[in-house]
C-alpha cells in the first residue's frame, strides 16, 4: 500500500469515514510506521482543540444539511477558477454561514470547521471523500455469488485505484457499478422520499430537479419529513434555476411555518436575484405576520433593509406598506 495514501487516510480515520478495508490497511501500516503514528497523534491533538470545551458540537441533522448544501453549491460552481479555489471558497462560505447562524458567536469554530472540511477534500487527492460516499464491502472476483457485474445492464464508472502494483499478483480498486432501478410507491414511502431528496440536491439536469420538487408540491408527505424540508430549503437558497427555486418556495408553503422556513423566506427576500420571488416572499411574510397578529423582529428588520436598499422600486414600496401595516397591529 502506498505510504502517501495511508497519510491521506489518517484524517478520515479520525472521523470514522473509512471503509472496513481501508481502516484495516491503516491499522496495519501504523504497526510498522513510527512517522505515521506520530502524525496521527498530532492530528488527534488538533481535532481535540477544535472540539474543545465550550465549542459547539454539530448535530447529525446539522451535518446532513451542511453536506447537502455543499453538494448543491459545488454543483452550481461553473467559474474558470481552479478546483482547489472553488472548493475552498464554497466550503468556507457554506460552513461559516451555516454554523454561525446556528451557533451565534462561534465564528472561530466555524472557520475551523471550514478548514477541516477543506483538509478532508485536499487529502483525498482526487478520490471522492469518504464523507460523501457509502461504505462498501470489499469483494474479490473469486467470491462466490458476490460478483457485482454478474447481472446485465451494469455501467462501470469512477474507477479509483487503491493499489495498481501487480508485482505481487494482486491489484485493488474501487468502482461504481450503476444498474437501473425502477421504483413505484407512495409519496410517504421512505425509499421514494430518499430518491426525491437526492434528485432535488444532486441532479445536474434542472428538469429532473424541477420534477422532483413538483412531486412534493403536488402531494406533500403526510409527515413533515425533515430531510425533504431541508432539501427544499437548500434548493430555494442555492439552485441556479429560478423555476426550481420558485416551486421549492411553493412546496415549502405547504409545510407548517416554522423558524427554518421563515429564515429561508427572509433569505430569498434579501438575496434572491429574481424580483418576482422577492415579491412572493414579501406577500407570504405579510400574510404570516397578519395571521399571527404580532410583529416578528427578524421580518421587520429585513423589510426595513429592503425599503432602504432593494434595487426594485415596487419591492421597496411593498416593503414599506407591509411595515406600516405591522405598526398598526
């Protein structure tokens, strides 16, 4: 096994992001390499500092949202900058905004989280980071009944060599064997929801993302599934297609209005480049404020900022009118 590869996996081993096979290779190498054992101890000290007393510990839901948001932002990036520059910028921006919004006052911790995420990506050296790939069992071509290519209609993609040195008669690599899957089921079926969530965040084709959002909009799940709601919020904030954002907005209106949805609508009113969406956000927030019969200070603050700085004259006028209405409550 390549020594450099083991060093790259040390970061992932501390995050429990290695497959069983990779973990065994690391453990075996550490029994023989004092240099890597020392580096591992230094990494443990670094991680301990990042997770020191008083620092926030992200929940599983927060980590899931961060990963989904990161995937969406990376999909959006189409600039001429290098891959390293793109990933550094998008990870830092997303991690910083997400963590700081959930844990006010922890800007340093947010920056540390961003740098740690960049380190994971850089360490992968062209291999898909384990945090984004499913754990997989190691199979050999001699295993009875375990050949992933036995069935027909299999497409091989993303071949990544772990050991290309065939001097010992063995080579090792990872690849994706893609096989078409046909599923039909109720919108409340977790399998259906999982595919819809994936499509909303990861599909390159905007038409597929739009159809996934429309499926939820036309028949919302009976239970308020947090992953689907988070995927809709991510699409509303980050999708580069205004049609997808518009339908994600409409789908979210069918969920119970809560803090997450409120913040998503305020984000649209503040940042979305589509004036029609910003107007829709004002109208919805006006209705919510009227129904609750109380002034939400977050809504008031954003409306004031739109009165002062929105480039659209109608939006400035509507924001001013809604503020006047709130004052009379």
